[in-house]
C-alpha cells in the first residue's frame, strides 16, 4: 500500500508540471524564443536521465527528470 501511495503522489506532482510550465511560458516568452535549442537539449537530457533512473530503479530521480521534461516541454509548447 505504501508503494501505491508513493506512486500516486509522484503522478500528481508530475501532473502539476503542466500548469507550472504554462505559467512559466506566459512569463518568459522572450527567453523561450532565444533559447529554444537549449530547452530541447534539456528535454533530451531529462528523458535520458529518466530512462537510466528507471533501469537503476531510483524512483526520486525518475520523477525529478520527468518533472523537468514535462515543465520544459510545456513551456516550449505554450510559449510560441
């Protein structure tokens, strides 16, 4: 039961990344245009880190990398 609760909390925190990314995209439109290639690089590195932490079974790193990828991806999507 404890593992299920941790998983539900992790998923709910990941879902909070979507409104946070949207909010940041509205605040920083100029920075998003200038650094678009760097944001894409952050997403790629975060997804690679998430895959590695999934293989190594390190849950907190998995959710951290996924949160970074979700926030950055949402910023790029809504910042245009």
